[in-house]
């Protein structure tokens, strides 16, 4: 079985290799960004692809869509730091066959790969319960944001920096900076670029409205 791991952190990939080291029938292939992942997926035809949501050159959701457009039968597991059920629900809606949080028991990672490879879908029992009993609005990752946070995302999508946002919103630079930091935590983003991708992906740009 060939498993393609897509993550820009070498330590994460090595951790995945370690978790799979006892599985004699699994060969691990790695990619560090979306473009490399697309090339590896095309050349190696992995049985399962494991990808992070936040990649340096694209949203993991964009990569998921690209893989499925290329091959509708692609078996993809989202493997991320974010254990919020809204991200799990969104991943499944986008076509992922499984969702595993990096904070889960390592055995879950192996179980997920085995399950998805055999044609099943995988969510840990705890996460599945959270998804099942969460408000349907949580399928939208922006549902829990307040108006100021949404406004910041709109400005980011329009290409404004924090100084320009502070002027446009008539608030201090520090307020914008603190709001951006909170947004990263809420949306599982690691950088300003991740926030911009999320904003553009959700068509929040005022230029598009």
C-alpha cells in the first residue's frame, strides 16, 4: 500500500513515518506542498493521501478538490492540528474519506489509513459524536466569527495590510493585530497567508461582491 503524506513540516512527516514503521505492507511517499503533492499523486498513484489543511502554497481544501477533480476515486484523509468538528464536517463535505486530529492517539492514524484504504470512512468516535451533535452551522468555518473578524477577513482578501485595515475600520493597529491572532486560533491558521487563503476561498473579498 502506498501512502502519500502531504505536510510542510519535516518533523510531522517523520512522525508519520514512525507511526507507520511497524506496518510492513505500507510504503510512505512524501510531499511538502500542494504542487509537489499533485505531481507525486500523478506519478505514484497512492492508495491513500494524507494531507494537512495549511500548506505553504495552497489551502488543503483546494488541494483536496484538485485531487478529486483529477481522480474522483482518490482516498484522502485530512490530518491537522485542528480538532474542531466544523473543520471535520467541512472536510467530509469536500470529499475527504477521513479526518484525524494530530492530537489524537497515534493508533487512530493507522486505523484511519487502514479503514480508508479498504473503502470505509473514518472519524474517531469522539470526533464523530461532536460532528453529529454540533449545530449544522458549524459546517461553515466562518459561522462562529463576529462582524469585526469577518470584516478583517474581507480586508485581507482585498490585499490590505494591518495599518490599512486599522485606518479603514477606525480602530487601533493593536486591535487589528489582536483580532488577527484570535482569527488564526479560531480558524486553525498558522500565518497571515493562511487567513488570506481562507478569506479568498470563502469569497469574502469586497471586490468580488
